[in-house]
C-alpha cells in the first residue's frame, strides 16, 4: 500500500476536494450540506482556510484521497480556544489509514496553534468516524437528538471531544 502524505491544501486541489465532498452531499450523511459545491466554491473554501484553521489533504501516489480541516467552533470570543475538525475520505480509500493520517495531522496542528480542545460532530450511522475519533483520543460527550434532516429522515449527531495538552 502506498504511503499517505498529508500536506496543506492548495487551490489546485479544489476539483478533487469537491468530488470527495460532493459524494457525501449527494449520497451520505457525513455532511448535512444538501447542495453540491462547484469547483469555484471549493477554491474559495480552500482560500479561506489558513493559519490556525487550515485545510489539509491526504495523497497517495500523488492523488488526493482525502481532506480535513479545522474550523472555529463558534464565533463568540469565549470559544476562541476550541476548534472543530472535519475529515472526508474518498469512498475508494476508506479503511486504509487515510482518515487516521488526516486526523492525527489536524490534532498536531491544533496543539501547535495552542488550542485547548477539539470537538467532532458526527452524524448517526458514521460508525467508522466515531471509531476513528475514539482511536485518536476523543471521548463521547453527548448526542444531539434529531438535530438534522437529510434524505427525508431526522438525524442525531454524536459529539466527541479531545482535550489538548
């Protein structure tokens, strides 16, 4: 199996990221977005992420197979030391360590930027994501009941958290 290389996302990655993300928009519940992003939307999204709130990609043999990001948890100043992570893996590369490489990188970046805690909000049914976060030191802190609606059904969201040293 090819090694996974994680690096900061570039605008030239936009098409690959949009493909990965839009698969979840149209077929899954890893995102609650309902409208696919076009490549220009994805370019803008990448451009907006830098510094303490980066977007990163995972590559295998030079091909983008996943991406992740850190985002502000909430806008109010008291939440400034908390971030939320997001991780998306191409459906043909799941179960091979790509998600782990991305999440390990995001945790290290959050620590390097001095954040106090990372929160993950994971839709019900995303057991692989729950297991990934658990393996990376996240703990279950709650469940938000029927907080989202997609594909004609209500969805719960599992909330997990990792305190940083």
